[in-house]
C-alpha cells in the first residue's frame, strides 16, 4: 500500500528527473525559462543552479519562499498566472526554451480544472524545440507528450515539446 | 552541486528508509509508538499504514496536518514536547517500542540545540530493544547509534537503540 510519504517522494523524484531532462534537452537554446509557481522555492533553486546562460523568470501570486530561493525582483512576475501568462506572451512572444509548472494544491479535481484553464495560455509561449514540464497533465493542442526519463514515475510528472 | 531539492529528496528518502527499518525491527514489540511532530502528517500516515497492533501516539504543539493524516483525539498528545515528554514518562514508563522525531525547522543550529534539549526527555521512554529514528543527531547517554539501512543517506537521518 502506498502512503502519502511514498506518493510525495515519487512526486519529488519525478519532478527532479523531468526537470533535469528538460534542462539538458534545451541546454543549447537561448530563450528564457519560466517557473510557474515558486512555493517554497526548491525547484526554483534546483533550476537556478543547473541552468546556465538563460534568464529564469518566476511567476507567482505571493512570494513566500525560503530566503535562499527567492528570485531577484526583475525576474519575478507577480500576479495571477491567468493574467500574467497572457501579458508574458505580449512581452516575450513564442521564445521560452523551458516552462516548468507546479501550481497544484491538494485537490486533484481543482488542479485538473486549473491545468485545463491555463494550457492555452502556456502553449503559445514555447519556442520550437522548447519543453514544458508539469506536475499536472496538461491540455495542449499542438504539443507532443514525451516519454519520461527512467527515474520518473508515470503519472507523477508530464513532459511536452513544441515540435514545430 | 546539491540543490535544496536534492537535499530535500535525500531527507525524505532517508526518513522513509529509516522508518521502515525501525518498524520492521520492532514489529514483535507491543509497546506504543510515538511520533514527535506531526507537521503535514506524511510520516504519520506512513507509520499508521505500516504499523500493526501498536498504539501510535502523536506529540504536536498545534495540529495542522492534511485531513487524511490527522490522528484521533485520544492518540494526540497536545502541547510542547518539553512538557508532554516528561508527562509521557509518568504515564507510559519505559515502554515505547519506536519513537520517531522530526521536530526541526529551517535553522540547523536551532534544530541541534533543540535535539540536545529533548534528548534526555526522549531517552527514558524507550523500552529495551526499542528504537529511536530522528532527522536530527540526538545526544543520548546510553543508546547505541545504529548503521543506516542502504537506501538512507548518511547524516540525513539517525537511528538509536536501547540495548539494555
Ligand atoms: C517538520 S514538521 C514534521 C513533518 C512530518 N514528519 C511530516 O512528514 O509531515 C515539524 C512539526 O513539529 C512540531 N513541533 C516543533 N517543535 C515542537 C515542540 N516543541 N513541541 C511540539 N511540537 C513541536 C511543529 O509544530 C511541526 O508540526
Ligand atoms: Ni544556493
Ligand atoms: Ni490513508
């Protein structure tokens, strides 16, 4: 029987494996990286330390991260992603090399509804060759779902790519 | 370079490995199990689902766990462990088969000072053959530090046993 601890460990391990895969696959791209949801800042810290030569923007409603893992003001995009993602499209166009989203809470139905809502706001931001890594299944029109790296657990993380 | 995400994953994986080891090693004992610090309730949930035939008491200052992982009132010992541990010694004597402690926060120096403070309050609660699993190094007089199970990462978790 799986416990909440087992589930949580699978989720964190999968998140790291998918992020590492996404960072490596897009390492030759120059476009910005978007972290949607800062939370405690653990995945932000991981991305910040492993991504070189690309701007890493954080989208967050209310910054409450660990002091070690707080992004600089000029790379923080404050507000509700339902408003800041459309604004980011105007500002950046289809240039993002990597987008990571971990916006969910405890309620799976709510998370799913939110993923449906923001999928069309996320999709146009990705450059060709860009990847999206998400803790929730997304609802994209034209992105390709990719197989997970071996360390990740099926259903705990999702990877999508813009092929063209 | 290790990130906060790496560190956190190592900690959770070690916690589970040490808990599973501690539960298995003490499976034949009848004395109660004590969970010190409920937090979100993930380790409580794991213990609750894997410990059979023993009472599982939770010591916590302020219950704020996930609804799935909230202990029944009669097994919740509310208050500061600096007061509830001495009271538990009066109530239970040296009968605990397993004690798990994860009371720390972000500040390592504070966690260490607190571990020093509560070590003499925890030590007399353990029955002979009983184990203590802790996220912080403890300062015991007569307990034996045990080697970690293979899945655990050195320094992320500690196991102690009362031999006599
Ligand atoms: C890190 S959390 C425990 C997380 C838990 N192991 C889990 O898996 O979700 C630490 C908990 O210890 C509690 N705590 C810290 N100091 C305490 C004290 N002196 N007395 C009682 N509870 C305390 C806090 O309220 C907090 O809920
Ligand atoms: Ni750092
Ligand atoms: Ni359950």
